[in-house]
C-alpha cells in the first residue's frame, strides 16, 4: 500500500496555475477555451512589460502608456516609490514569476536553442532576425510554462501521516495493521542465505544479457548493480579492468518498530498523550532549560512525567500481542520478544503521536 502512493506527479499549467494529477485532465485543460484566453493575455503582458521584448513595440508609444500606468501606481502609494526605470524592471520580473516563465539570462543559450528548434541562424544585430527570434522566444516560453511536470517523492514521514489519518478515521483496524506487521517483518535468519544465492544467480544471468544497471562513480570505477529484495550484488571494475563482485544485504529501516508503533497508536491513542515540555535541570550548579517529549495519561493533570509507567504498559501490550499472534511461528515470536527494544519503538511512537 505504501509503495503505490510513494510518488505523486502533478501537471502544472503555469499560465493558469492549474494542478491536475492526471495527464489527460491537463491535456483537456490545455485545449480549453479558458486556457486559450489566458494564454493570449499572457502573451500580451509579455510584450507589454518584459524589457527584453520592448524591441517588438514602438518605443515612444510604449513609454507613453507605461508612464501613465506608472503615475497611477505612484499615486496609490504613500511610501517611497521606485524610479520609472526600476518600476519597469520590477514589472518585468513580476510577469515572469506570475506565469512561471523560465527566462534565463543567457543570450547564447537562447540563440543556440533557436537554431536547434528552427534550423535558422540569428544575427541579433539584424532587425529582421531579431524580430523573428523574439517572436519565437515568446511562443517557446509560453509553451514551456503550459506544462510543468512535478513529481513529488513522499517521505516516510508523509506516508506515516497517511496511515495515522486512516487510523483516526477508522479506515484501518488492528487486524490490518497486524497483518502488515507480519507480512513485512524483517528477521535475520537462514532465509537470507537463499535470498543471497537467488540474487547472485539472477545477477549473473542479467549480466550476461547486459540488462543490469550501469553507473559511473566519482573515482571513475564502473559499478554494475542488481537489487533483489533486500540484497545488492555489485560488480566493480577498476581502471585496469580487474573485476570484484560484492554481495551485501540492505537494512529495512526499522520497519518492525514502525509497524508496531501503528498498532500501539491504534490501541492507546485515546489513553496517552505525548507533548513537548520545557524541562529545567540543574547540572553542577548550572540551570539548563531543555524541551523534551514527555508522556502523560489523558484526563490527568500534566504535572508529572508518566513516561516510565507508559513504557511498561506498552511493553506488556506488545509482548501479549505477539504471544497471541497465531500468524507467527513460536520460534519467531520468542526471538522477536527476546530482542525487543521498546525505546526504538517509542521513538517511532513519539513521531506518530505528535503527527
């Protein structure tokens, strides 16, 4: 479930500031009358305000209507107002920002881009060439701003918030969370040996077919990597062509503690509260003030830290839960309980309770 919602792509129209999450909806917007009208207005403002394109407008006429607009703006401001020249520059920047125009200030870049796109040369000092180039650039800037693809990779924190949100809305129950814990449990046992063998075998097969991923690292050593579940196989070639294969495991980022913290939250979200609290301590005669996350029982006065008592309650609950979990083998239960580290779980739980 978490993998399916890990990345989210939004298609932004910088002209209209729309952000549909489906490409089909974005394309429908681009072909709409509303977008066409705003696109025309955008082009009008580019030609009217952005300094670079003033060459396309009669300079005397442009200065007259901009001077009138400047005088009106100046009348409405009591504080210090910029000079006419600075005001034009500010207007120019504001239009670029409003319509998300990526107008980088590198003339050579744009001339080269114009040559690539149109197969035409541009002599910027030639009046006709310059007009054709600036007309093309306006259309190019607008086209680029029409579709801005933004892919957001959700952090584990964001995914945690989604799960907590579903727990709070009663969309997830204990059975679901317990199954999630059992299905994703990470243990150090002999199964890893099989995974290593399978990964290594698959690695060699793919290497013969040249279907592995290739990267070049900073010291110019070529590395071929294959990822199979929690195993990474690497073949490294140094500059002399010598080959070394490395097989190593990947850590699962405390997935056990995180999944248990969700179960504990479901059970005790209406019983406990975790709050950042200012604590004053005296060390060697010096007073230090720190902010710590302290635990309390809901409904009681927050006068005394109940962390130890709550830790004991949670530990007993987890042990009882594991003992009664029929989906886990007896040996797995015993090994897991033996290596149970409540402070690690509480670290995740603190994040969950305060999300």
